[in-house]
């Protein structure tokens, strides 16, 4: 399979290598440089390919995407939210944004970008981009996403000592392979720099290296993995990575920009090579026309000097053209070359993002207007960006498959929001509880292996201009309606001020302190009010007791007076003994 891919894709690989040379500025052939040197002309390169490709990569980087899990069934909303945060955590841990740009560069320049999603010894999900010159695939695959490929793989030079340390049982076979020479490898798989005397083969005796091939091949709906070199097989068996259905799958995800009828894969640089050659060569031709002078004899009978002398004088900045000779006007030819040069520049600029997409024009217009122009300018490149987005979605689905398969132990993940605030989410957490009968039971919260969600991508376009416009509108509203209707915190949130998270945290801390102080003041006021109410109650109770005492005193006084009145009525007359009859006095 590897030799088949090597043989049938050699032409396409050589062309992709040439596309890479154009991106890096190696645009003159050796024969062309030698011809320019013989004519005393500089082999200048005016590289328009790299800015066009980098502009496309810049648009990809600005048009960020956000992985999101969507529930498949009612009640799975919490699981979908956890899945979204897990995907963001893995992406941040692997610096996926930078990796995506590297893969997209291979996709745009060489025609194919690829990456592999694996798990290391610590069960961490690792995303590794595959060098374009080390990746190979089924040459009969016709789809850009390699969905119809029977095999995908990586062919990489490795030092024999490293391979023997990783596979001790194959040490003898590796040494035997270094001693012998088995077949040859297509030189497009050779790494650089290379020695001029180095022959491309399965082994490199001088540097003690061997070509190690890791291939994933499909049999039916199941994928198998094999690692081998020219001396034998190092590993073989079913793929250890399962898809969402539990079937062994291929962890390699690749995407091609374009595929022609011969299944040759190429990127956007292929169409730029013609205009780029014209730019370099027409500028060289135009420079030659402006510096060179052609002369002719207008009156042969009056010519007193030979043509070489006249040509030398015409080439001097202050030369004196001899009598009988004159310069041949070449302004019309130079104008034609300049016009063709301008058309070549316009053509190659049209192949990359236009100034509207890059935001280089209309700076004084509103952010919404710039966004509309950018969306209109992206129409021609929509297919290119769609390929990268489709590859990215498949990478996230591979990540979710690895997480569900290998993340079975309790753990915490850290997710950082847009403002830099960390959030910790627990997955596969075991919780203790009691059933209806009071017996202790265990339950698992956020169990990744049981979550049934759909992984999708939400596009997050570059909203810098729109955000600035919204902020200015909000400032105007704040001036009109005041801080009560448009709070300062809302203005700070929508501003582009650096370090606003720290400012917001300090304001939040001060607000919490003020709230605590106000709460303490309210508690004290409540306590004082309660004490006042208690005092009023006690005062009222004292007044009531006083009134009762006064009433009782009044009744007692009345009783005393009544008793005194009775006693007064019972007093005898003078000289008369009480209770003694008068007759016995």
C-alpha cells in the first residue's frame, strides 16, 4: 500500500513541492538564474504568493469557531454543556488554534493538510499535525476528505536507536535492515537537508536511520493499524481507537483543497504560479528595457564611428551619441510590458483575500458596513474555508470519541472563558447518597461515556469592528439616559480596554465589601429598631402596671375612706359608755 501511494502520487508530490517553493520565494529555476547572471541582471523575486496565502490564513484565524455539544434527547442539556467545555479544554491544552493554522498552510500550499488525534500514557488527548511530506493516502481516493480511502498513513525517518528502544524485540531486525538495502523510497518522502551523495532508500546507513511507516487500513468497516520498516513489522492489530459506535476507527483526519480528475491534490498556490512568473519576468524585462538603449544609423553616409562605440555612448547616462546615430524609441514596448505587469498583479491579488476582507479600506465606515463587505468578498473563497471547517469538525468529533473511550476516572478540567476567568468542571465524579429505604448508594455525575450529544461548530466571526461600533452606540446612550439606565459595568464589558477583567474584579470586590457593610448596617439598624420596639413594649407594660397600681390605690383609698366613715358613724356621745344601757349608768 505504501509503495502504491508512493509511486502513483510522485508527480503530484513534486508539483506540491514546487508550490511550496513558490510560497517560500524560490521562484526562478537554476537555468533562468544563470541566464540573468550572464546578462548582468538581478534575479529579483517579488513574492505575491506568500501574502495571498497568509491573508487567507489570517481570515481563518480571525473567523474563529467554537465547538459545541447539542443534546440529542430532552433532558441532556447539562450533558451538552459539559461536552462543550471538555472540547474547549482539550483544544486549549493542545493549542489547537495554532495547530489549525499549520495544517491550513499545508492545505492551501501543498494541497493537503492532516492531523492525528491520539491518547498518550497519561490518557491525555493529543492532537499532532502531520508533515505534508510524511503523509500518504490511498491514491484512488477521489474525495477531498478521504472518506473513500482504504488506507492513510505516515512515513517518517527515525533514528535506529530510538526505534530499537521503543521496540526492543525488533532490535536485531533493525540492525539487519541497516546492513542490507531493501528497495527504495520515493525521494518526495526524504527529509531535508540532505547530502548530495545520500541515496534515498529504506535505510540511511550514514546517519543510522530507518524509514518507519505507520499505516491505518480498512477492512470492511473496521480499521487496523500496522507499524513497520524494511526489516519487519513492529506493531500490528486492530486500531485501539473506537468511534461513537464502538467500532475501531482511523484517528487520522486529512483534507485536500482541490482534487483533479487524475486524483492529484493541489492548493490555491497552483493557480498563482503563472501570474507570479509573469510578475517576476515582466519586471525583469521592463527593467531591461528601461536600462538598455537601442540605436540605429539614420544617415549611413554620415556615420563616422562604428556601432560598438555608438552603443557604448548610448548606454552611458551622460554619453554623447555620435553624429549619424540616434536612439530607437521603446516607450511603447515598455508601456505594454507595464500594462501586462499590472494585469498579472491584479490577477494574483484577486486569488487572495481582497482589501475589503482584510479591512484595508473603508476604515472610517461603520463596523457593520465593513462586515458586509467582508462577507461579500469571501464568496469566492467560501469553498476553501468550508474545507478547513469540515476538517476541524471531524477533529473535534475525534476528540470526543477519545474522551468518551479513555476518560473514565474522576477528574477536573479547567475551562477559561473569553475574559480569562477559570472555571473548574468535575467529570466522572462519584457521589454518595441514600435510597428510599435509607441504604447508602453511589452515583456518578457527568459520566462522559454515557453522554449522548451531537458535536457541532459555531462560527464566531471577527467582530472587532462591530464591537467597537456597539460600544460607541452604548456610550451615546449613556450620555442621553445617564448611568442609571446604562451602568458603567456594561460600558466596561463592551470596551476593548486591556486588563478590563482585573478592573471588573476589583469593582466586584469593592461592591461586595460595600454590600457587606450595607448589610451589616441594615442588621444594626434592624437590631436597633428591634431594641426600640422592645423598649416601647416595656414602657407600655410599665405604664399599664402603673395605671393598674394607681387604680388599685384609688380603690384602696376609697375603701379606707368608707371604713373611716363607718368608724366615724359608730363613735358614742360624750359620757356615755358604748354598749351600756342608760338605766344602769
